[in-house]
C-alpha cells in the first residue's frame, strides 16, 4: 500500500482518470449540447438533464462545476463540488467529512483508485478556492490546512496557497490606528 508521503500526486501515468469512465450516450450528447449552447440558458438545462441521467458520473459533475464556475455562480459550484467529493469518498471508502480523513485512510484510498483519490483532493482544493472567492477565508484555510497536512510534498499546492492567503491577509489587515491627542493651547 502506498503511503501518502510516498505518493506523487502529479504522476498520472499509472491510474485511470474520471473522464475515462463510460458515460451514457444521451448524457454525453447533452454535455456536448451544453458546450455548443454556452451562454444560453439552454446550456444549463442540458447539463441538468445530463445530471438526472447520470447523477454520480464525475464527468457530468465536472461539467456542471465548470459551467457554474464560469458563470460566477459560486454557491452552486460549492454544491456540485460537495456532491463530487461525496461520490468520490464513497467509492474510495473514506469518510464523507474531509476533516476525518487521515494518512492511513488516504493510503488505502490510493490502493483503491489513485486517480479518484487525486480527483477527491483536487475537488477539496477547488472548494477552498471558491470559498476564498466568496470571502469565507476561515473555511478555506481549514481545507487548505488539511490538504497541506495530507500532501507533505505540496504537489497540490495547498501549502503555497496558504502562504499567499496569509500574505494577503497580513497586507490587508489594518494597522493599529495611531491615536491623536489634541492639546488645547
């Protein structure tokens, strides 16, 4: 079993990726239709119909995620990301709550499907980035801290992103306002 510290989360050579799973033909057509209708309300409808046909297929969920992300509908992005994490966690045999995942569970999940584990971790990072954009810094930091703890080599960049968040917060924290004492002469 691979240990988390031994995993190269950037090595895609020996694993199956989410988009390689067979997608029902009708759902595939709906995703293609959504791409051609992008910018039109029909695109979202096509993606939602694809989601009804294959609600746990990661290709459908990634398509919905991207649609909502590029439409700046970040609350919907979080809903889709959470669902994708739940689907992945179930297949990997890890807890639904990312806070409960430890290195041993990660090693077991890697043995089950390294590609799906990477997907799960990247979904958690994506969720963190969306939370940052929504100004929910503490929630984002919690996720990034967990990712950094699980990815000691920082292949996913969570530790680096935490540095950027910390630097931004430091630069934008108002300094103590100097007090002014007026003396009457």
